C-alpha cells in the first residue's frame, strides 16, 4: 500500500483534473482527499519523507520523488521528498467516513477532539491484553509509539505489562492525560528524533529526546525515586521503566 501499484503514469492520470480537499490526518497517516472522486492520496512519510508546498521556481530538492503541479495561479506546487525510499504516495478509495480504505481500522489519536475516552476505556476493559500492547494497538488508539508509551506509563507509574482488564476509569483517565501531555510536549519541540534524517517540514530535527524520563534511560536514576531504570526486551523493541515506581503486576490466574 506504500506506492501506487499501477505506476507513476497511471497515478498522474488519475490525479489529473481533480482538486485536493482539506488535508486530513489520523495517527501517523496523512491524506489529501481528491474532490469528486471518492478517493484520496495517502502519504507514507516513513522515517524521512516530507510533503512540501514549494514555489514553482524553487530549486529541486536532491531527493525529490514526486511533483504535483496545480492549474491555479498561486505559483506553488506540492512535492514529496524522501531521502530514503521507505515513503511514497498512493491512491485509495474512501470509506463513507472519508478515510482511505486501507486505514479504516485505524482509531483516532488522543489529541483528536473526537477521540472518545469512554469508548477507549470500555475497549481496554474488554480486551484481554496488557497496557503497553493496548497503547500501541492502532485499532484502539493511534499516534502512540513505543517511546511515548514508555514515557506515559512512567508518568502514570504503571508497569507496561499490567493487564488492561483491571483498569478503573480514573486510572484510564490519568493515563490518557499523561499520553496527551507527552504528545503535546513532544509536538512543542518538534517531535522525537534519534535519526538526523527525520525532520519537520522546515528540515529541523526534533529535540524531545532530550527531555525523556524513561525511554533510553537504562541504568540511569529514575527522575522521581533515583532507582536505576531498567530495560527489558519487548515485542522486538524495548521497554524502559522504573522497577520501584512501576511495579511488576502480580499474576492473577
Ligand atoms: Zn522511580
């Protein structure tokens, strides 16, 4: 789904003569509705992709992959630039809600005004899973990656393997509050980046990694209790936590 399978010429043909509607976003997905077509152009930014609005006469970026010219008189064009080749643009039919069909299963992110806290809590209670898996389950909540999950769990003093079935409404509310705080704090400084290729539209790298309390802090003192932080392998990634503030849940059979 990353690229338009029928190829560049077909992609061009299908876009021609259409007008882009207001760009929309859900979680890490960004799309441009194609008015009067029932379809959308979905952008996959990958790790280094950028969707830029540039003056027509701006020098081509070194890694310019796709250029969309407009028939209006504004003198700007849309460019997809990607230093790597993980990203791309693809065309999809929309669901009745106006989502590209390939992301219809993606839940709203917690910064979305229409995110439903109560529905999320109910889903947590129903699901036989553990809290970090739930936070990274994009059918429940989107936009929360491994780093932000560890940060929010540390702030909430919740161990990543705590079963969600036992979550009370206040606990869910507190956790969601911390998830939102972490995401907003990261957005304020331009996101988190450990990779110089991952940049914002102005070509700047994020600095949130400088203010992380949990992620990447193995062996360093917990910011609350000074206990050395631990790292554990978790689903091909890592989980960082404070063994004192975030107690391992007792196994309930
Ligand atoms: Zn601690």
